[in-house]
C-alpha cells in the first residue's frame, strides 16, 4: 500500500513552528518590553497616589524647591514664559536647553552599570573588578563579562559578589575589559548605585554632570522615612519603591539585576532629576567636566611626548645644574 501524503497545509505549518521568523522575534520582544513598561508605570502611578512620589510640575510652576531658585517646567520654556535666573534679573527661558534635554537624555544615551569586586592583596583587602554589567534604558543587557583582576585573588567574596573560582576560568584581562566598558560609557549618562565604587574599580572618572547615582533618589521623594539616612541601600529602595526583592539567596549579588534595578529607580524620578540638572547647568555651566577617557587618549598622542625622552631628561638636568652653578 502506498502511504498517503500529508496535506499541503500541514507541511507548511512545520517549518514555521521550528524556524522562528525575525518578525515574530521582534514582536515578542516588543510585547515583553511593553509588559515591563506597563508594570513600571503601574508602580509609578501607585507611588504617586500614595504621596510617595511627587507629581510632575504644572506648566509655569517650580519643578523642585531647590536653592538655585524657581525654574519653569519644560512646557513653560517652550511657551516662551520668563523665568528668574539665580543671582541676576529675569532671563528668557529660550536660553535654556531644549525641552527634550530638560526632560532628560534620550534613552539611547542612557545606560546603567554595576560592578562586582573581589579581594586581592594582603588579606584580600584590596578591591578589584571581577564582573561588570551594563544595561540599556529599557533593561536590555549590553555588557556582562567576568574580569580577571590584575593581582591574584585572595578572597572571592562570593557571598556578596557571586564570583567563584570557576568564573575566573572564562574571565578576560582587566585591560581588555576596561577598554570595552569605557567605550560603552563614553558620552553617555551613567546610572548606578554608589557609582564611586564602580568607577574606582574601573580606574575611571566620569563627568559629574552625566552621572546619576541612585543613592540620591530619596531626595526626590515625598516619603520622610527615606530621608532619615543619607544613603539608602539599593535593596531597601527596590523593596520600598519598586516592590521588588533583590540580593536574596546564598549565591551573592547579580550585577545585571542591580544595574537593571538602578535604572528602574532612576526612571521613577527622571523628570524631577533632569529638571534640576538642567537648572544647575543653566546657572552654573562651569560644572561640566570633560570626559576623563578623552583626556587620557589625548595625552597619549605623540605630539605631547619628546622624540627622545631620555635625552630630554638629561638636557633638563644639565640646564638645572648650569643654573645652580
């Protein structure tokens, strides 16, 4: 008996079930991001209803009661209303940055970072970078690698770092990781919790005007209990504001989870934070610092180095001796 062939419609369904279409992948990713955004907006609305998060300021009103003086919301700047300038008379709002800049950086120009450190040196008291994660504005992982410290590891601090000896087998050298990470951070607004620790581990200084440290998120909230301590831990902020439990279990912290949580906290107060930053940059433009990575690259160019460094130093020593004689 000759076996009957399967219907043509059934044959067409099989490839579509096994080989995902690029459009289907993008559609699923868009749906996942939409669900995440809906949950985020629901949490934000709940905080505003409970009075823990201030509502966005009305047009023409002061965005924050800062000592820099009242400044209008971005909508007021676009409508052409006047705003007072600290220490001087009234100045047109049209001189301020554009409304998009006042409301915050573009999502593509904003990243969050978190680093995990291990102990090196005597008794493992020196902290060195062992893992670094960078996520986008929407929480997509842009970078997540284990990094081999420059000195031998004396204490993996697994309880907190989550790093073990096995992770070091696939780790990359620090110098390689540093170049890759700084390339992602250059020219971006960097979000994170206690960022001075991360930048110290990276041996890098980021411009203060492009740094958003979530240890100061409580300054933008209306909840007095969060102002009792100068700096609240990321774990406590996530629990109280995002209703999210992080850093649980016995396997240590996850740098991806911490970076994602920091970005979510920043987005809660993004409007208030960026309005204050725009006002401070408008009144104190000298606060803008150059990117330190640009400086290091610039001064490694040949024009800043003599053709014969040894000869130059000998010449300088001779001239000094002549002056003393």
